[in-house]
C-alpha cells in the first residue's frame, strides 16, 4: 500500500493533475492513514491480549481493497502520461514524414529532445522508456529490432570502432550454454571484459567467505525473497483459484473433499518446483527482458569503446541471467496432469502421502532434494543479482545512468564476482538435469503410486470421523509438571505436593468431585518438580479441574494455594467443551496462575505459577486400535495447523459456503 502511494507521487510530479485527480489522491491518502491507524490499534490490542488475531485479520479485506484502488489510480495516472506521449509521438512522426525525415525517429537522443519540445519532461521520458520503445516498434514494424537504438555517426566517441555483427538472443544463449558445459565447477571462470589479472571468486555464498560481500548480498537476497512472497500472496488474494494448490495432484472427484479446508496448504512453498517454474522464474525473466531492452537502447552503441568494460560486462550479466532463468523450463516438462503443477511436485505429494502406510517405497530422496535445493539456491541468486541491478539502474522502471556512473557502481557492487558464481552453477547444471531425469524415470515405473496415496488419504478420512466431536467418553492425560515461586511459610522452604481434583455436575447435589489424584511430596524447594502423569476419564458435564498445592510439615498438610483450570480455558480448546476437545495426539503445556491462600510472612519476588501438560488420548487410542493414521499423511497438509479435525457436517457447510 505504501509502495503504491510512492508510485502515485512519482507519477503525479510529472503530470498536470486535474481537480478530480487531486481530490482522488487526497481521499486515497486519508483512506490509507485510516487503515494504518486501524492496524496499529488492532496490533496493540492483540499484544495486550484484549483481542484475538481475528481483530487483525478483519482489516485484511479493507487493506486489499485500498491496494486495489491505489493500483487502479496509478494505472490511470500512467494512462494520462502515456496518452500525452502517444499524441506527441504521432505528431512528431507526422511532421517527420512531411519533411521526409522519418529515419531520425529511430535516434533516441533526437526523439527525446523532440518529446521535450512537446512539453514531455525528461524524467517522464525515462520512466516510460519501455512504453515508448514498444509503441514505436509496433508503429514502425518494418524497422529493425528496436525503433530507438541508432545514433548519428558524428555523435560517436572519437575512439569508437564498430565491433562484430550482433548475435541474436537465441545465439547468445546457445553460445553461453556450450561454453558452460565445457567448464568444470571448480575451474577458474573469467568474466567477459574483465582484465586478465582478475581472479575468480574465492568463495561461494554458502561458505561465507568474504564476509563484506556475503552480508550485503544476503540482505539483498532476503529482501528479494520477501518481495516475491508478497507478489505470490497478492496473486492468490486476487484470484484464489489461480495456480497450483496442495490438492491439485488429486483426481478431480477427490479434490472436492479438500477444497477450502483450513488444514490444507493454500499454495505451494517457494522451494517447490511448480512455484519456481510457473511463478517466480517467469517474473524474473520479464525483469531480465526489461533490463536487456534498457542496455540495448542506451548502451549498445558504446559497447566497443575503449575503457567501457562495465558495459560489456553488463551485457554479459544479462545473457547469463537470461540463460539461468531459462533453465527452470526443465521443470515444466512432461505435461503433468494438473495445470501449473510440475510432475516433480506431483511425485513428491504422491510419495510422501503413500509412505504413511507403505513403508517400503524406495524413493530417491537424496537426488530429489539435491535437485530441489540447488535449483532454489540458483533462483535466489538470480533474485539477489536483480536486486543489485535495481540499485544500479534505480527506480521501478530501471532509470539509465551515465557510463561513468555505471563504471563506478559496477565495480563497487562487484558484479563480475556475482555473475561468475551463477556461471559456475550453470556449468554444473547437467548434473541437475540428470537428477531430474532419474526422479522422473523412477516415477514412471511406479504406476500404482497415486492409488497408494489415495488409499492413505481415505484412511485419514476414516480417522477424522473417529476424531470428530461427539458424546463418546474420552481420556485426558494431565501431567502436573512443576510449580515456581511458592511462598515460604514462616520463613522456611516448603515441602510441597499437589492434588488434582476434577469437578462435575450432579443434578441432585449440584457440583460434585468426580475424581481426585495426588503427586508425591517433592524435596524442599520453592520451585518443586513432580512430573506426575494422571489419566482422567472425561465425563459429560465436567466443569473444571483444581490443582491444589500443599505444604507437608511433620505429617501435617497445610494448603498454600490452588489454580483452577476451567475447561474452556485449557489450551487447544475452541469455545468450550460442549462439542470440542483438545488437539488430538499433541502434547501441550500451559502455565496456570496460582492463587495464594497461605503465604506466610515471606515476600515473594515473582507470582507463583503451576505448569501442567495436557494430552487428549481417548480417540487417538481408538484410531490406533483400528490401524489408522493419527496424523495427516504427506505434504499436502499444513505443518503449522494444529486445529481440530472438522466433522463431516462442518466440512459440508464450509464447502457450500464457497471461498
């Protein structure tokens, strides 16, 4: 949202805004300020436990609506600018045609001056560089590769000599690939245009040598990863159905059982082959193409001039990045069953799910993980390198810099070293291709793998039905772990033990003790440890559990205090225990406040606390007895989700409600 406001301000500076536009900007700024204040307040309430996370999430739709309005208005401002530029270009072409000077339209310096004569600011011309180049290329289709790449002979530097004829992009990529395959990963690699005294980088990013470079590059990579995560998140918010999901590998009829479920991953992780091949790499490829257009327009004619090594290196870096992003097409092969889902990810989902009940699957884990990690590492390096380039050619649209500035920034950012690291990865890419082929060959012969995975999912569905809320009597494992900060009665150290008392409802007598348990007596300490486990039979109508702490002196017990656990406040419980229960199979610890009854005369530094452990075991035992899985199988389910399995009725209600 803040980034969109910045772009609007940049565009507004180069335009004569109408009163309506200025009013719209004011309203958008007021709306943004209001939402930011709401977020601040909601976060403050959440931190102070006055509100749940729902108070923060409720602002999400308002935030996204505001972002949509900002983006729409930004496009409107750009359309104003582009309309003015288009009108000016049409008039320039008309005038040039009348004077038979149309060839000079291809000269960027002359065209830029002509646009300024029509009132188009230099900054606006630079910001809309790609729009102008595309428009001219479409308007003058008979011209060469770009409409704005030539200069007059008298404008050339005195020492300029024409270089060899330019290769096409496809020829450059092929040449780089052929060269890379001849390189050994550990052999020295000289960057094009670098002096012969330049040594190859003495480090790789992972090894952490040359800390000054690594720390800076690490920050840039992290920033690029965060930006990419935001892009993917906003894409999903705009269109939840777009892209692969955790259930996309299943048959269509089976996907309905998992659509919109809270415990299924909403979209694939950044390290998945599908995300790399279908989302991140294409986005990076577009950035590389934009940079290539910038270099072609502004620097191509200076490439052969003496002392212009950084220009040559910049072209070489773009070629390397283009080849590197092209490598991710490897993961789109084989036309997988699900749209925008790599067959390697399908393999991963099927294998990890089937393994839940078929333990003898001999999956090539080492090869799969090496291919995945190496690919993701290369991708993050491309992202980091593009982040560096965005600093050299600043602003969203890559504003060009002078040749002198380019030379200084290129050396300062040590681009030759960073480019050569990617070249090393490309030189050994044949090994990655071999690993991918091995995994695909393995998958091809495992014809029953998907059926095995679906069997595992069906067994998990049966387990969920047992886990679903009902009136069946269950067991609760409660461990009294320890207490801290007990008071000192009469200035002596207590000898403490704990009693667990379960209270329930009795229609005749009102509240009644349902059961009672005791720990052993601990050694003298203000922080006793018991680690005593009890199995509590969960009875309908139960109300709360009291944990009472006693001090034993000469065979006599005096109560120090107690902590009451209302069932609705036990961790892992939603609302109350009427139709909900603890998280099945999970150990949970909580620290309960301790109400002092007899504190003696000692002054305590900290309020006393009782620590207890909780585990819901009743239905898990039934599931185990039936030979069913007690945890969701495979990688389709969210690892951070610890919710209670939904009942069939809840699932049907959610499915009918839609996204």
